[in-house]
C-alpha cells in the first residue's frame, strides 16, 4: 500500500488492519495449512513487482534473484501462485513502458532483448526451486498438478459445474471470505455478513468513482495504471484458477483467494478512504474525517475479537449434563454398556 500510495500512510495502515483483522484470515492463519505461506509469498511477490514498476532495474540485480526465488517458493506452497509468473513477465516489460513517452514508452529493441534475457534467468531460478515437485506429481499420478489424485480424495462433482451454477454459490463464497469457521459450518450472523458486504460495496463505489475522476481529468500516470492494474490482474488470475478448480469439486470458498488478500485490502482501504473523504467534504464540510475512515478496519477488529467468544466457542460447547430427574424423562429404551448407560437407545 505504501508503494502504491506513498503519501497515504493512513490508507496503508487501514489496508494492513483490513487484512489482519478479517476473521476468516485469522482463523485460517491459526491452523496448520499451506495457505499462510502462500499468502505471505504472494504478497511479497506483489510488493516486489510494485517496487519494480516504481524503480525498474537497468540490469541484472539481486531483485531478479529474489523474484525467481519467490516465484519458485510460491509455486511450491500452492498452485494458485503459479499465476504470478505471468504477471512477473508482464511487469518486466510494462515497467519500462511506464517510464517512457509515446505509444512504446521506454521500450526499445535493445531493452526488450535485455528484458527477455532477464525473464529467462528469473524463470530458470523458479524452475530450479519448484520443478522437482511437479515432476514428482507426474511420476506418481501422471498429472503435473496432481489434481486427479486430489479429486479422488476430496471428491469430484457429478458433472463439471457451469458458470451459472458457480454464480449460485456466491453467497457461501463471500461468507467463507469474511468468516465461516469450523469445517465451513460455523457462520457469523446474517446481519454481520450484510454489514460487511455493504461496507465492501461502498468501498468499491468509492474506488471506481476516484478512477473515473482521474481518467476524466487525465490525472493518472502510466505507473499508476500499471500498479493498480497489477492488483486487479492478480485477483482476476486467482478467480480464473478458482473457477476452474471449483467447477470440478465443491470448493466455492472465499478463503481460497487469500493469496490476494493484500490486493483486496489495499483496494478496499483506498476506496473506503476516498468515499468517506468525498462524502465528508460535501456533506459535513470536514477535510479530516479520520474517525470515519477508520470505522471499517476498527469494526472488523472488534468483530475478529468477539467471534471466538460469541460464535465459535458456543458451537463447540459440551452438551448440558442431564440431572437424574431429567434423565428419567428421555423417551425410548435404555441400553447398558458396562458402567455406561445409553438413554433413549
């Protein structure tokens, strides 16, 4: 967020809070899984690519090595991170375009040749790090991704789901992004989901209005186009992969796009700040609505603190102990198992 909006530390803090206090993200991060590492590596890669747009290297540097390592490690952590490879190639080329003028920007034949060499070097590092795992999948299952074996374990849909069918599963998808605990079986209240969805929708409206305003005033630079487009492109890549996977098995869960939670949180924080500041200036005449800007992340933090106590713990509370009088009122015959008696057996 700081790389995208250097002058808005408040928005960066808000974005960090939105990510850190999303109840489902906390819930998943507290369990043993591969999602947490995939999120960290994906976020680091996105930051490195954003920094690349701001300061494209003129020659081979440690950033090339870091990018190759991150792409390889990401591909080992979760296959959704494979989409970062395509984004990286796009950034390598577009970063030079963003720093020039005219249709081709800073791109020249010589520079494109240099970028191609850099891309091959980065790809070689990533392949050296991650290829053994995919080769192992091929040797064991005859499938580079190992999806055939995974589907055999978790269960495939009777028939591949259509886009319309997946659209019908959007409610559960959104709930599993905000907070659907247990085995996606312990929900928050409907009112909480509604409030979160309304806040997110308002943030999207604020962000879209800001974009339209900048385009109308031609106040958006090539760097900004590339930086914000990178966030959208990454989320689109995640959704394409998730749609493909969910069409084969029951996986319409919003938590599966957590590798993009950094991008989602930056977009939400920016849109929310723009919306609140715009409304505040027009309605209240205030130019410093910091309290209202903080309302979304603070509200999420309160929800995250209360959810374990008010939602999760009651669901797993032990059953009420029957008194001797109440036990005699259980209908049906009883069965004795040594010192134990099953009532109503």
